[in-house]
C-alpha cells in the first residue's frame, strides 16, 4: 500500500507499506512492526501500533481511497493526519529478506534500487566522485542526531553474514555502518560502527517502548584511534553476525588486521568487554530489560551525523563501497613467520639481518662511509602471532614487525632505554641469487690475492708478498651481494670492508674497499693450480704460496704442464 499524507501540522510525505500474511508489516525504510486488519463494508482499520495506554490506527475509505491517521491515548482520540492511498500486489522479489549485495557506486540505477531515492529534512543523497554522499541544509533540527538510509535487505540471525563499508569524513562528522531492528511499540536496537576521520567508534543503542520508563533508552560506546587514517580520513568498518556464538562483532580494519571494538551477545544483551562509556547502565557490560533478538530481522544501514551548522557540503562524507555479504568472512591471513631461519631482513634504516639458525644471526649496518659499516655475529629471539612479531637481539634493541604479506611490512625499532624509529622492511630467502650464504670452506681469488675461508671464522690470505692469517665477517646482504670484513668486526676497527657483487655462481666484481673481478670457488673445488704462482726466470721449479710447496713445469707440445708435489697431479697451465 502507498499512502500520501498531510499531517495536522502541515507536513507532507509519501510512504509505502508491505503487509505480510503473518501479521508483519514493513515500511518503505524496512522498519518492522505488527498490524491487525478489520474491514466494515467500504471502510477498514489498520491497527499499526498499540501502547500500554494507547494506539495508532489508519482508517481507510475504499469508496474514495482516502485515509485518516488516528491516535488514541486513554479516552482521548485525535486525527493527526489525512491523505490518499493506493493498493497494489507485491511479488516475493519485492521483499528484502535475505538480500545480499556489493555496491561500489559505479551504477546510479543499481544504487537507487538498493538504497532508494533519499530525500528528507532538507538532505539528499547522491553518487559524487565515486562515492555515495549526503548533502543539504537541515530543515528540522529535531532529526539532527542521525540521518539513516536503509538498504533493501532484512537479515535473520540464524545465518552468518557481514555488513561492511568503506567510509570517509573530511569534516569531522561521523559516518556509520549500522544495523537496526525497530519493532514498533516493543523495542528498538541499533548497532553502529563509525568514523569521524580521526578514529573509530562503536555505539549500541537499545530502547524498550513497552516498559513505561523515562529511562528506557540505553547506550554503550567504545572508541579507538590509529595512524592508519590517511589524508582522505577514511576507515573500513564492519558488523558481522556469528550465528553459532549468538553475537554481533563490531570491527574496523587497522592496516591489514581487523580490530574488535566490542561484541554483543544478542540473546543475553551482554558485551564481550566493558564499554568505555555508557548511559543508563549500572555496569558497562550488560543491557537491562533485554529482549532476545533470535527471532527478529535486522536492516543494514548507512547513517550520517549532522553538524551544528545543520549544513553538509557535497563530498564532506560518505561511502566508497558498501557490502552485505552472506556467510562468515575468510580468516585473517597470518603473515608473520613462525621462524626466520634462512631469511634475509632488509630495513629502511640500512639494517640487514641474515638469520642462520633459531638463535644466531649476522647483523650488517651500512654507513655512508662504507669502511665504517658493521658486520657482526649476534644472537636473537623471535616470537610471532598473526601479522606481527617481536625481534630482540644482543644489540640491545627490540624491533616489532607488522607484516602486510609474508615478504614485507612495517617496523617499530626501539633501542632499549633510548631512541626509536619506524620504517618498512622486506624478507627474502637467503637461498635466492648467486651470492653464497656463507664463505666457510670456500675460496676467492681476486687478482694475485687468494682468500681461503675456514669454518672457525679464520681466513688465510696469500699474495705475492706472502701469507697471513686473520679473522673475517661475512653477510649475504642481497640476492647477489655479500659484504666481507677483514678482520672480523669484533677484532678491531682497523679493517677492510669489501662489497662482493656476484654475476654468476663463480664470478663477480669487487667494490667499495677494492676493485676488479674475482673468482669464487665453493668448497675450494676446481681451483687452478697455476693461480698464485710467482714469476721465475728458469724452469723447471718454482715455489707456490697457494700450494705451500714447489711446482714443476714441463713443456708438452703446445701445452705447459704443471706438476703439484702437494697433490701429486699434472695439470695444464691456464690463464
């Protein structure tokens, strides 16, 4: 039924009702209620609401399709409005039960089907720059506490669902994702999650109409803020129903993680945690005079606050998307790794960690003067949960990592008892690229110098000037890059720091503390016996620093053969 009404105060409006066979009526804004119908010839009466001391009825005259609104209180009756009506049959598709959708506000026709054509109290709604916005100047400040727009959807509580919206507020006024169950003459429950562009707030409002109590309305609130609010001052908000738990969960997206503001048990009216503020409550954990919601339906809504000026400019606030999703949401991804072993961490503070095992790592910090860069062995602990983890090291530092994927995220670095910093990081597999994870047991020949690396952190350096022993530190800092210090950092500051850039698994170039190319020999294999030999004037004997012994040379046709006393083998002399 559609009715056009002129109220006794001159206010005009048009609305529609859907009358269901089970005594339930739905208003155009999907407000619910009970009704009874009585007909007497060409007239009839719809009892719309009944209170403890009165009732509201609509009187219909079918002879001329006119109506009157009648309110009775005690023995007093008053006609509060009159108008006309039309009757038409509706189809099941017209009813909003169990309707799910996603609206990104790219189609005005689709959005109008879902949300209607809103115009009330001087405000209108429209799609503006890809967002659903409200604007206008309020004509009735008695309604400034919230302009509600209900979607074409009514959801029961026997199934899981999610109401989710991405909202923005440039003016500091609240914009809300909400659900409402309004049972005329009985109760009203509204569950809100909102942003004002600076933080997020949950508000649960419950009112009993049938208690005859001046303080029947109750309200509980929670607030949170975060650095995630950007220049657009937006937030992604959701209310999700868990049928098995009998709960509404009120949540907001903090980066990549959903944070819970509170949860309401809709059977008992109990909150999962104490609210930060409330009204008409002896405690902030439970509503009194609670009506179990298990057999009622809830309407998803947008709601907009109104500033003191009563003026909202187009684009001040709104939604860039709104969804009513069937089923439970996918579990939040847990990106934080349970173990860092075999990973290379690179942070925007020029810090690198190579994690060797569950407690040992190598630390590298690159200085602007490369020779002052640090490479050192450290120990560490790591604990992870969900999308975050805590790294503590023997450097007397603690770093909290917040993962946005398994390979990157942001960090909060804290020097114990000192300064702090924030930035971004990446994690990579140490097995990737050409650079080796470790030099232990390997050899490098760079020009006339040979480095033989041992398992105990020592290195033998052989050159034309002789042979010497030292310590070394090494870290794989990137896929194809390693940093070598001789001696190791712990052995003194007077050291050489080399950057090794690998172009293959066997070759590369030196930079920073050296230049030129080098050859790399994993496990010392395939090293040419001729490398490292000294110039001589007469065949056949010469002493080799690499061999640590004498070499014997013998021309053979076009080849020069070299005999090593050390390993008792002939090899062809190569460049």
